[in-house]
């Protein structure tokens, strides 16, 4: 709910505080739900197909939980790309 402020600077400051808090909460939620790759025989493997994640994918995105192909499918299902 938006409060009424006599001073536009107070209103802007309050709005900025709310945006920052929302961004922090979103970041914490993402961090908690971040998927990690499966580890099979010490190698990072795709969570979807089980194949080893290629080294070039891991160099580009060290926290990748999926191979490139499965990540594309996953992103399309979720309606967005990372």
C-alpha cells in the first residue's frame, strides 16, 4: 500500500526502498532454489539427460545444472531465457 508523503523526496526514497527490498527477496529466493548439477563419478552431469556437461559449458557457466540442449528446453518451458 502506498503511503501519502508531503515531501516528494520522502515518497521517492520510500519507493526506492521497496524496490530494493523486493530485489533482495527475489535474489534470496533464486539462491535458495538454484539447481546444481548431478555429480556422477566426480563429473558434473545434466540434471535432465544425465550426460556429462561439456567443459566449454562449465567454463562459460560454472554453476550450470544442465547441458546446453536441456537448458534451452528448460528455458522454453519456463517461458524465458537466461
